[in-house]
């Protein structure tokens, strides 16, 4: 039996983990042979992760009972009011709904758009998108050696060092291109023997071209980010800030 053609809907559902097991395998096999589609899926995952990181804290806040839509409707039953008041009651309801939306956006801070802070956001989103992927987390595997080095140089526009983190207990898995609002970045992924993974994202910097190391945290993903000679580096993972700092220092000493 021939496999059904892979469509854009399949790619979107693959990113959302909405396919059944057999179709998921079909799409995964297709992506291994189709680099253009794999690049699109990579971009979709990064965008989805960035949106989740930006909006999850707001979505998780409880809505006050006074702004609960059911309570608003119960307090202003349109059917019981004389017809001349129907439009006024509808207006009240719409205003209340607007107030609910306004409350939900209270405290919402747009994600950083420039400098090392934006790089840290992009690295965290990349980790969220690819670290859990047990099938295709990287495009070029570590065993391909020179190819990975050339891949990094082509992405960054200059020669790049591939840090060795073996002394910290992490082996290099490989790398992939990450699309960002500031151009392509190059992501390296590392893993230890317990399955813990780290992501190092590097890209050229227009802002913060030389910046000391700063910490970041989003949920259970923590990181250290810095910039040197126009390149930004962000190392993220689920380790403590203290443990990550030691590994980030090892990266910084090599780059």
C-alpha cells in the first residue's frame, strides 16, 4: 500500500504532536529525506516555542470571578430585559468581555527584541523545541566532523569553534540552523549519559556585540548568555544556574 503524500497539514500536525504513531513515523521519514521541509518544520517549532514562552505565564493566571463570562451573563440576562434595553445590555456585555481581555494582558511584557536578552529568549525557545525531540533533534550529526564545522561557518559567516564539553560530562550530538528575527543562528546540542541535554545558540549580534555573561530563566529552563567580537552565545538547559555557569565558562574559554 502506497503512503499518502505528506501535506502542509501533516507538517503542522507533526509540530503540534497531533498525528497518530504511524503517520508521525511517515512524516519523520519524509523529513529525513527532504531538507526544505525539515527547515520549515524547524522554523515552525521555534516560532511555536517562542509564543509559548511569551504567553504561557499570562494564560496560566486565573481570571477573577468578577470577570468570569458566565457570571457576567448571569448578572445581565438579555432575555429578561425589555427590548429597548437590549442593545445597551449587549454593549455592557461587550465592554465586560473587553475588560476581561485587558485584564488577561495585564502584566504582559513583550519578549525582548534586541541584544543578549533576545538571544537568551531564542536559545530557550530552541531548547524547548528540540531538546525533547528523540528522533531528529539536529540536522548535522557530530560524527560528520568537518561538515559540522563548515555548516557553522556558512551559517555565521565566519569560522566558528565547536566547543568540547566532554570534561563536563557532555558529548556533542550535532547542530542545526535556527531561524531568528535577527537572521540565522547556529545551534549545537550536547547530552550526558543520563539524558540531560544542553543547547548552545550562536548568532551574529547587531546590538550587544561585546557583553558580559548574564543569567536568564524561563520556567525550568535556565541559561547564561554573552557576546564577544560581534558573536552572541547562549547556553541553556535544565541544570541549576551554578552548574550551567561552570559549563558556560568552559564554552567561553574555547570561543
